[in-house]
C-alpha cells in the first residue's frame, strides 16, 4: 500500500490537514528567508554610526542606515533624522519605527501558530468521526462484525490523528523558534535605541561645550 493510499483512508479531514501543512511550510520558508536577509552585526553597526557622528557626519550615518537591512538600521535612521530635535521627540520617532519593524518581524506568525494549534484538533476530530463510523457499522450489522468491517473507521481515526500531530508538532516547534528570533531582534532594537540616544546626548553635550 502506497503512502497516498494510506493518506486517502484518513477521509475528508485529511484535506484541511494537508492545506495547513502547505501553509505552514510556505510561512516557514518566507520567514527564514526574511530573517536571514536582515541579520547583521548590531554592535559593529552602532560602532560605525558612532564614529560618523563623532565626526559630525550625520548624513553619512543616515546613508549607512539606508544601505543596511534590518530593524536596527531602520530605527537608527528614524532617530538620526531627528538628531537636532529634543530627546523625547527622538525617542518617540524611534519607538514608532520599532513598532513598525516588530509588526514586519511577526508577519504570518499568527497564522503559523493557528496551524500548530488546530491541526492536532482536526486530527482528534478525525478520531471521533472514525470511531463514530465504526460504531455505526456495529449497530447496522447488529453486532455481527469482524475486523474488516471496522477497518475503515479505525483507519480514519488513526491516520487523521497521526497526520494532525505530524503537522502540528513541527509547526509549534518552528513557531517558537521564530518567536525566539523575533525576540532577539527586538532586544537588539532596544539596545541600539539606548545606544543611539546616549550617542546623541553625548554629541549634544560636546556641541554645548564648544559653544561655551
């Protein structure tokens, strides 16, 4: 018996489980590619920005941010564009940029989490419908049944459960793994925001000293 023949014995509930598995794989690939593209050395980036700002090369620092992918560069750029504004205004601009970046980092994660949650439930639903089917057969035949009569319902019960768990468990693992990656990026964003505010504060102090 081929794998396809085994899966078809799971009944109609194998269709939503199969669709959920395709969606999960598509989201996983998209998130892996996206997260890989924005991976940078945040410490080296901030050090480079600090060096430019120490030489009053704000425009060059902004250009570096535009050429660098990822949320750290995006919020740094938002802060630099307000470099000559009060500290609270700079902070607000960076927080607004951070909210936008977090939204992009968490794109489709809700769908992946839903897949991880519902596919085992669909599998368990298949277990219930399979057992109902088996008991209907028993009642219809007045209890005079053998294993071959009950096989269809038992197949459905076991296969849908196995399929649901086979999709849900990896989906949950990857969901948590990607959430960890997002949390790491958020931490880098927070650290970079604090560093940039400190750099701009130091720069403001140096400007005031020169004016005196």
